[in-house]
C-alpha cells in the first residue's frame, strides 16, 4: 500500500483512471465533445452536462427504464452505461425523436392520443423502447411487444393506454408505407 488515496497506477506516475478525458459521441444527430471521467454514467452526461432532461432519473439501477436511450439503435438504460462505453457511438434521447419538422414523432403522437402517458414520467423510456422495437420489427407479435417493454415500468397505469398507443403507432406506420 502506498498510503496515497489515488489508485496505484496514478500514485506510481501512471495515468489516473478517474481523470477527465475527452469524450466524443453523436447525441441526437449532433457531435458532442466533453471532458468527463470515463466511468461517468451516460445518464449524468445527458441530463447534467447536456441539459437533456427528458431522460429521467429514477431507480438508477437499470430496473425501471425511465432513463432509456438508444445507442446505435439499441435501447439501453443510461444509468448503467458509462462514458467510456458510449464514446464514438450514436446516442438518441427522447429530445432527438422529433420528426423532420420538429413536431412530435408518430410514436409520441400515438402515446398522446391514446392516453399512454398518465403522469408522463415513464413515457420517454417507453417511447424509446417502442421506437427500437418498431425499427427492428415493424409488425411485432404481442410476445415481442411484451418483451420489448419488459424493461420499462409504469407505476400509474394498467398498461392499457400504452398498449393502445403502440398498436396505433404500428397502424400509423403501416398506413404511411
């Protein structure tokens, strides 16, 4: 033991693994460059450093889905993803879901019109998960839908409005094709 509170590598003159490093990624279609510790959570980068507060802080242990974002098109709990794991990746938050005109994405519109939001706290994560599902499986089975939403908890509803919203988003997507 070297008596120093720093990690051994840093105490011996090596790089400090907790020191800020340049972090670069695409966030909502825009390049982002920040200096952050490699183990800083993506949730903290998105909310605190970038001010994108649509991604919600809730359980902070990956069980509720309120912090869901897309990383390279896959849904990921931002509370479990570290900066070093996301460097150089394409990250989409709920703020990045707007359509080309800056209006609501069709999935967001379906949630609004079908009452799939109640208090709204879980809605961003639900919408992100539904987008990932429908991008991968345009016409999912009920089992695929259940699996896709299994990482998202809603404490307000019986999920009826959420499921109606997803079915509406699927129908709207079919009509646009």
